C-alpha cells in the first residue's frame, strides 16, 4: 500500500521543485529564498524550517531528491544483489536520469557559473556524480568480496562504468545537438553492461 505523504512532506517537495526550477531559470546567485517561497506558495519561514542551511542546502537537497526519484539512492542500492542484473538496472536508471532536461539544465548552470561560483559546482559534484561514484564503488567492492566480480580497483571501475553510460547521447543533449534515437541509446547502454561484465566477470 502506498503511504500518503504528510502536508510537511508535500511542502518540502514543492520547495525543492520550486528551487531547482528557479536555479535553472535565473541562476543560483540571482535566486533568493523569498522567490523560492513565493513560487512554492509557502512562507519564507517554512522554507527555512525545512532547509536551515539556505540556498546551498536547498541545492544539495534538490540534487539528492532527483537521484532518489530515479531510485539511485542508498536504499535502492541495498536491493541490488546479482551483478549483471544490478548493473543493468543501474545503467538504465542512470541513463534515464541523465536524459532528463532538469539534469542537463542543472549541469549547464554549474558549468556556466563554475568560475564565478565554484561552490555550486562542488555541491553538484558531491551530491550528484561524486555520490554515484561512491555508491557504485561500494557495490562493486561488495561483489568483489563475494567473489561475484573480479575488481581490484572498485573506484576506478565505478568511474569507468558510469562514464561509459554517460556516452554520446548525454553529450549531445548538453550541446543541444539532435539526440540519437532512443532505441539506439538503449542498445548502447546494454552493450556497456555487457562490456563491463566481460572485463570484470569471474
């Protein structure tokens, strides 16, 4: 049975959605907590009651929430047991997240402001790519210790795997170039998993 969300959870989600939209539309520095509150239709006090750390905490939380919505959080990782099926599941979830317009726009925002607001890029890396590298590294280490994969350098392999999945399709989206057909992208992602398993399978 699906649990009904509380009013507090609904407000928190609304604040996160409003914040990320404003960060994309007008940049991190130009977005105020007042604007976020107004867009979310809550008081500024309500925003701070959920995110006492201000805009930086909001930005970090919004990145985490997008990962969670695509089942790329710690709880989801715990359910992954068999190497091939786990990597296939991860690959397609990760690819799906990468293809979203929000993910592309947030990345562009961070790149555009990397010189003037490097803390934004650091926050994005920590909560997005860095967090994914950490979680996949831990998963691969477990598979190695269980004798299911042969991976001497799990961090190295985690980066290899995720950057393979990133591939051409995401690069095209970042550059606003016509994307490849979806079926071609799916075939590419599955091939990445097959290649990884050939390299590290026992």
